[in-house]
C-alpha cells in the first residue's frame, strides 16, 4: 500500500471514529447499519471473493452469533464478551463441520446447498428449549448507540486487515489459485480442502461477531430475525458491487448501496424495494468485477468498459 493511500485510509478511519461525537442520532444509526453491512460484505469476501465460493450460508453464522450472545446473557447470566466468544466458537465449529461436506460442491450446487442451511438452522433453533424456541430471547441490558458504532467499526478494521493479509500471504494466494482454477491449484500442491475450510471458518468468525453485536443493539432475537436470508443477499450484492476479491471494494459497495437505498426508502418507498434487484442485474451486466475494477480500467477504456461488458453478457 502506497504512503498516500495509507494516509487516506487513516484519515478516513479517524473521521469515522469521531462521527458519534459530532453526528446526530440519525447519522450514528445510519453509520451503525453501514458498518454492520460492511463487516458482513467483507466477511463474505473471504470465501466468496477470494476463494470463489458464493456462500448463501453466512446468515447461519450471523444467527449463531446472535443466539450465542443471547443465550449467554439471558440463560447463563454471562457478560457480553463471553457471549461473543461462545457464539463465534459455535459458528466456527459449525463452519468447519459443514464446510468439509458442502465445499466439495461447486457453483450453483454449492450456492443451493448453503441457501438451505439458513432455513434448516432456523427450524432447529425454533425447537430448542435453551433458545426459548420460536418466541426468542430478550436481553435485560443494552448498549448505547455510540458503543455499538465503535464495536462495529473496530470489527470492520480487524476483518479488513485480515483481508489485506490475504493479499500478501501464501494462504491468500492459495485461495486465489482455487478461485481461478481449483484443479490446477491442487496439482501445484495447494491443499484445496484445508484452504477452503479455513476460509469458510474465517468468514464464519467475523460474521458471527457481527451477529453478536447486532443482538446487543436490538436486545431481542428470534429465529426469523437471526437467520434472515436478506442479510446474506445484501452482503453478496454489496461485495460484488464494490469489487469481490479486493480489500476495500466490499466497504465501498456497502456505503454506496446503503446510502442510495436509504435515500430511496425515505423518498420513494415503492422504488426502494426494487433497488437491490436492479443493482444485481446492472452490476452483473455492466461491471461484473465491481467498482474497484471500474476505477482501475475506466481511465484507459472510458465508456467502452461498460459497452464491452454489455456485449460479453448479452443474451
């Protein structure tokens, strides 16, 4: 990373850190939503952007993180930090066990298999007495918005540093090799099963931590809320829109799409509900490698960049 880019990143981080001091409650709440979605998109980026496995099962890890905090605080009277550890450990163990099985699948078979996990886990939790079944759990304590904001910001920094490490490490190069040509990567000595499972577990870790913070914010959780598949859809769209397999692409995608969606929701509610569907089509057709690739290529090709992509994806 160049000195100029590093300085810009530090300046942006400093501005984000002091936002709760000078921002209105509405701005802080918007910041919380953006930071959470950025964490989720960046977490998905590890398995989807670098390993090339489009997981629809990350909402399961989010839900396990939610219930980890809720069960620890409500049932066992443990502090929030202990709940975060419990939820993340459960999510990582589940990711490893299920990853050994589903990561043998590829393409749409893998996507369909992981999509079913959220519905399955929601049904299981709805029948577990420790989680109070379908009625869910309610926390007796809560954190103020400033704390929640700073927790999400700190988590975003950690997961982004992890993604940056992937761009410089042998493990990250192995994931990229798997994404580009898994059979070729195996021939070159990459333990593809191990690499994919570890990437899946890392993605699960950060996603579950985001779920734990989210529960601490809203103080009440039930299966439909915890295992909401819409979060998984949003994290994929934001990562793809910003640029999968890049360090800052998912963050940019989360901020831009959240801002536009928020504006549409306040101005034209009926349009807002269609927004993400339009984004998916536009992103896949016009900029399949995200905003990050547009920034790199637009100076050279100008508008021909979009024309070439449109021709490549025409029916």
